[in-house]
C-alpha cells in the first residue's frame, strides 16, 4: 500500500515592528488571500485548531493567521530566543500533517457588502489595495469597522494590536492616504486597542 506524501513545508521567521510578535511565514497560502483571523485569547479559537494548540504554550498571548503566515504575540516576560524554535516546529509539524489552520467558510465575500455606501466601498477598496499588503508584511491586518461623520474606524489585528508604532502608522500612513484620496474622510481611529 502506498503512503500519502506529506506536503513539503518551509517555514521561516520574520521580525516586525512589534517586539513581542513574530511572523512565521509558510511557502504556501494558509487562508484565502484577503482574509485574516485574529485570536486574542484561547476562548476565541473555535474555528482554528492551530491557534488553539498554540495557546497551550504559556508564553503565547495572541495568534493571528492571514495569507501565508501565522503571527504569534508572546508575553513580555519571555524572550523570543527561548521559545521561537519550539513554536516554529509546532506550526511546521501541524502544517506537514496536512491540517487546515482555520476551518471557516463564507457564503459571500466577508470584506464587501452590497449594502455599503459608495464612500464605504471606496474606503474598503483603498484599505484592501494599498494598506492591507503593507500591514500584512509586518505580520498584522487592518479591517474596516465603520464610517460616520468623516471618521473611519478600523480594527488593528495581529502584530499591529498593541504595537508601539501602530499609532504612527495609523495617523501618518493610513489617515494621510485616506484623507488625500477621499475628501469625505477627515480622520482615522483604531477600535479595540
């Protein structure tokens, strides 16, 4: 009887602006492009067996999964050299077993809603096209929350959540871009930081 070949998994680590987060990058897509899944605690992991397992490590405080990477945020009491290899090996073993990191399905595109106003559609389009790739490169994500009275509210996830430089990124980068491209946008605020 032939044995199924395990998928070759190559995983490397990338630092990002948040010193407590580390990005573990795979050589293939883990979730559909444009989707992201943020797990701020073990209770929130019902659709991610991988995130649930990672919370078994005492130092893990947050898990974020998007495109081809997993960002793990650790507690400040532990240094990365103490735990990074163990976490990398666990993620690699999980993926080599052919298991899906996230078990979620959607009837429609969760990023876009046909009931959105034209301004909200434009805001989401700018966030998706210009800002999401840059934020993902740093191991995080930005998700549209709301738009009212000229104020865009976004959620910062992954390494962006609690990152010391997230306020600068929000105001100097995201707010400048949105206000320049859409005159109806006056300010950008982060929710849930």
